[in-house]
C-alpha cells in the first residue's frame, strides 16, 4: 500500500471546537492519518469541523472511512460538521446520504456558528 | 500536523494535467476550483430514487422508486467484513478489477442472479438481484454502482435490501503480489434482518463472498484460491430510530410476491383471454 497523499492539521477554536484542515486525497489508506487527527483533537472536543477546501480526490474507501469516524464521534457524543466541499463532493455526500449525519456548511464561519448552537 | 504527503501526490498532479511546477505552486484550494477532480467520472451522478427497467431472468421487484441506504440509515450493529485473496504476482490490480467488473455476475454462487448492464459494472448502473434465501423463495432486490475506477468499484444498497451499506471491491499490490478484496460496510436494514444476521446470516454472507472470490481466483488462474475473512463490529449500537425500515423489507415482500405469483399469472391469462374474445 502506498503512503497516503494527505495532510490533516488540527486547529482548536475555543474550548470545545476543533477544525481539521484536510488537504490531499481521501482514501481508505489515510484512515490512520484521520484517526491521528481525531486523537489530536482530544476528548475535550465536543464539536469537530472538517475543512474539505483542500480536498483533491476522494474514492469510495474515503467515504467509508468518514463513516467510521462518524461512529467514533457519535460514541463520544461529539458532533461532526463539514465545510469547503466543492459541488462535486457535496453531491457525493448527498448521494451516499452522509449529509444526514454530517452537517454541511458553506464556510468556516457558518460551520462554527452552526455547531456553536 | 499528523502526516506528510506521499509519492502519490506527484502522480495525481500529473494525472490532472498539471506540470510539476504548477502542482507545487498552486494551492490545493485553487486546484480544486480550476480543474475538476480526477474522480469525477468514477462517481455515479446523484439520484434521489432508483429507476430501472425490467431485465430477463430476475423478478425485478423492490428496486424502482427506492432510495439508497448507507450505514447511516441502517438499523443493526455496524460491521466491516473483509474478504481478501492473494492472486499472485502475474496479475496486475487493474487486470483483476477489469475481469471482475466485466464478468461480475459470473462469479456469484449458484442459485443467485445478478442482472446488471451488459457492459459490465459502471457508475450509476442499477443491477437487479434474485438471492436464494431458502424455502424456494428468492429475495428480489438490487444494488446501485456508486463508484468504479480501474482499481476498485463500490455497490450501494437500496431500501429493503438485507443491509444498508456498501461493498467495495478492490485490488492492490502487497509486496510483489496482487491482493483482491471485497469489503462490506453495513448495518442490517431492519429488526427482521438483524435477527436473520444473528441466526446464520453472517455465516451465510461469509460463505457467499468466499465463494465469489474463489470463483474469481479460479478465473484469474490461481490454482488453489485461499480467502481470508475478517469481521469487525464497528458499532455495537442498534439504531432504533430506523426500525421503521421494516416497511420496505424486500424479504417479506418477496415472500408475498412468491405466494401471489401464480394468482397474478392466472389473472393476466384471464385478462388476455377476455381481451382476445372481446
């Protein structure tokens, strides 16, 4: 398996919100990277916002990986949101009905306002 | 930061037509805005409800008008089941997936029917299934081709299917050898199916995909195919808010459709006779 072509940087925004900046290719191979980012966000995070503005490629393995992240977040009673999705990737979220569990916002500002409610 | 970019990044830039300098200079956000991602053709277009025409050899019920269901919409515990097989160094991942996509129905175990498009497995296709569930009853349902590229393809299930989720078929290099794999990420769609999975359903499914991979291995020239099976319960919680999925249960509907089939045939015959004498 080749090394995943992705970076995920975690930013803390306030006490309980973390933003994960995803840049590169989201495939099943990057599960360790995503889970490391999730761990870095820490248990004190109650709302996790995924920034997909740097998303370059995603296959069905990547969608499956997001589902497993969702399960982990639900188990910890953490809310998951996303923003920065292009029209193409937003349609994939809708097609796979992932948008019913991960709330999609247009911008970081609206995502942070949305999850703060 | 949790990880660094790997060698695939350069290859992906070349594939979308960027020079090395452009790829290095352009911010990812800009790249996403100016050029369509290279996965565009691999994904199915968005659909609200499935549309499908009748196909020979299958009953073709319980699919048209149904919505797709992923693991988020299912009822039962969430499972990830992986069936993996070494096909040796001679076959490339692309060759393995090419054969699998082109001849997909031929690898299914006896007694089960997969009626897909004649051109193989392509994004957006809907295939009709008749699955042997015992007692002479065929469960009629379908699958939707969510994603397909040269190294993988994914099927997603509609409402009423035994499980809500997707099955990804892929091939990759591991050392010198090519590994082929079917991976199911699923929840039983409703309480009836969940009970069925607990009482023999998981074993039956393992047998089904093991037989499928074995048949593929034989087609690819593997003398003695060995399939490794790994099951992981990803989420042990049941989603009771989706218990109402039972309304769409294709197994229950298939039983009624099987019972009603002779009467429907008689009705059609009578109607035909009436119209020909009129």
